[in-house]
C-alpha cells in the first residue's frame, strides 16, 4: 500500500564479499581491506569510521562488522554514496560518550547520534544492535540510535536499538514543508526504507512541564517517501511512530507493545500517510494513549486493517486539533477497535469511517459547528450496548449508513444528517436505549431504510427543541419499547421539530402503547405506514392511508383510520 507511486529503492549491487572487515580479537580491534591489509588497529570507533572513510575514497563498498562487542561513540557517513554497513548477528555497539561528536541541532534539540548518515545517497545499514545507558546527557540533548539527515535512498534493515536517551531511529532533513499546499514542499531527505527493525526502551526525561528529551522510537520529520515495515517497538518512552511535516509515509505490518507515554502512531502536520495492518498493544493502566492520533493540519491519511488493543475506555483512533487547522481526506477502514474512534475539537472534512469492528463508540464532536463536513460512518460493527454507539454533534453534513449495532445513534447540533440502512438490534436488558435520536438543533435529518429491533425505549425519537425537518421513511421496527410500556415506537416530542414526515414505515409487535406519537407544537405528515398500535396526535398532522390498526387517536378523541386531522 502506497499513497502515491514510489520510486523503487536504488540499491547498488554491493559485492558479495566485504570490501573492509571490522573485527575484534580479545581487547584489540582491527579493520582490514579485502586484500587482507590492516587499515586500522585502534579503538572500535576509530576502526569503524576508518572503514567507512576508506570506502568513500573508492566510490563505495561493503563494510562487514564481525560478531563481537564494540564500545562505540559514533559512526558518521557524510557526503557518501553506495556504502553498505552490515553487522553480523551478535555484533553489538555499546554506546560510549566522547568529545567532539558530530551533532544535528535545531532550536529545540541537539542530537548526538550513534550512526549518523548525512548528505549521502544509496546507503544500506543492515543488522547490528545499539545499546545505550539511557542516561540524560543534558537538557534537550538526544543520543539517537540512528539519524538520517539530508539523504536519499537509504535502507535500514534488521537493526536493534535499545535504551537510548532519545530517538531510536530519526529520519530528518532540512528544506521546507508547505502546510497550505504540501505539493509545493521541498524536502531534502527522501526515499528511505526501514524494515524488520526493533526499538526498545527509549527514554523520556521531563522536569515539571518541560521535556528535556522525548524518546520517540521511530520519528520522521521534514522527510518524504519513507517506508516503515515489520518493525517492533517495545516500552517506548514517547510515541512509537511519529511524523511531523512529512510526506508520503507508509507504516505497514509493525508491532507496538507496552506503550509507556505518547501514542503508538502520532501523525502531526503530515500528508499522504498510510497506517496499515499494524498491531498495537497498550497496557490496561494507560488511558491517555490513543492507538493512532492525528492532529495539526493533516490530510490524505489512510488507516486500514490495524488491530489496536488498548484499554476499552481509551480512544483508539483520535482526530484532535485545537489550533484551528483542518484535518481532511482521512480513510479509517477495517480496523479492530475495542473502545472509541473520536473526532473531537477539530476542523474536519471528508472523513470516511468504514467497515471497522468497534467495541464502544464513534463520536463526532468538533469544537465549532459546520467544521465537520462530509463525515461518512458506514458498514461498521459495534459490540457494546451500554453506550450510544454513534454520537454526532456540532457537524455540518454526516452520513450514517449500513452499520450494525446494539445501541443508539444520537445526533444533535448538526446541519444535515442521513441515517440509512442501519441495523440496530437493541440490548437484552432494560437500560434506556432508544434506537435513533434526533436530539435538538438538527436542521435536516433523513432516517430511511433502517431495521430496528428491540430498542428498550422509542425506536425513533425526535427530542428537544430547534429541529428543522425530519423525514422518517421506509424503516422497519419490531418489538420497540420493551422497557417502556408508555412509549411510542416513533415519537416527535412536544415542540421538538418544525416538520416531521413519517412515510412508508412498517411497525410490528410494539411493546409500548402507541405506534406513533406527535407532540404539541409539532407539524406532521403520517402517510402510508403499517402500524400495530394507535397513532396519537397532539399537534397538527395529516394522517392518510395508514393500515394495520383500526383507530388513530388524539388525546381522548378518536378519528377513523385514513382521515385527515388538521
């Protein structure tokens, strides 16, 4: 899955045998070229660096690091091309500090990476383990495991990073990201693949409300076309996978376990991001971590087929922004979510929530009305009957279609909503659970072709004032009001709506005392329905061609079926 066509990684055909071999004998460290000539007999840092620098003289090649323990402060691949740095299984870099390390500095942090790839092209890092002490070096000083900056066609495969006081793997670069039009961005780091890597125990240090170091496991900033596949993150001190001002990023088949702080996927101000077929496990005590979190100006995001196992009271997929920027063009499809999908406090448009398995609820509640436009909630399956399964408030236009659920759809403070072809089967207890509720300040609602079985109260309820027009068309309702003998199956409460049109519905086996109730100060059209209990009119109504029950009542008055009452 790729958001756009991506140029295949241009890996040079490196020689089968090493060009330079780095190895240890006892407490001694060496680097030899392929002719067996020793080019370094010094510290492990010196020999690794010498091997890389040596190959740069010849236009590239393969460094093979033999099994062993190496005390290393830093290895820098700078302004190079066609370098492969391969570690045998069991080759371990134990991080030590040293003066005069090369750093990458911004206004917010200083990074002193262990492996630093900068201004280079076609670089391949394979295997090896980096182990840091995890101690804080100073405020905003990061001891990143691997840093890629201003480079392209970089492949990082099979590396393990443990305990760093900073990021496990950081992909970063200079250039500009254009938030208003990302296609105008000019990013210098691009075409990076991270595959089969493992990052453990990144460290975050915080003093009061100030972070000294944030330990993201894999962070992608100001970069383009990055592919992260089959990586494992354990005990991440901050978000496991994070993007910031990044483009065309794919996360596929990754595994996050025991998230400590932050969110497993943290997508901040990025575009064209795919998050697909990943598994996330967050400990039961961590209620603050979303599985997947989108914020700032984020667009063209594809969240597909993920298994998010976090506490059921947590929000597993969250769109949240308090800056006034728009999150747009987001597809949330075929994920397994034990708790919530939350669209809150954000300007949003073109959000498609389709085919997910959801434990509790989808809620749409942006901070301002008419800033949630074209929200589609379709084909989802819900499990928990103890909560409203879908809640919509403060939206412009929402479609709720073909969902399957045991509890309520509630809509309020919304301009236009379409609720069609859903199955609501009701809980097995006597809790207050109506089927569909239009709960006030909805300008237009179309409720059509739904099947509602065994709601404990009303099947369709128009409640609270300031609703405009509500159309209730071709719905089938069975066994409504199982816990409310005084309830109607379809009800428009007193003063709740300007006009309600109830047409071509089928009502069977009502357990309340009325099929339809129209309250005072409500204008209604009740046409061509099949009902099984009285139609009770206390407002102004046109009642025609309804069949199934012999009378239609208004308070104590009774009129013949099929007549018009005004």
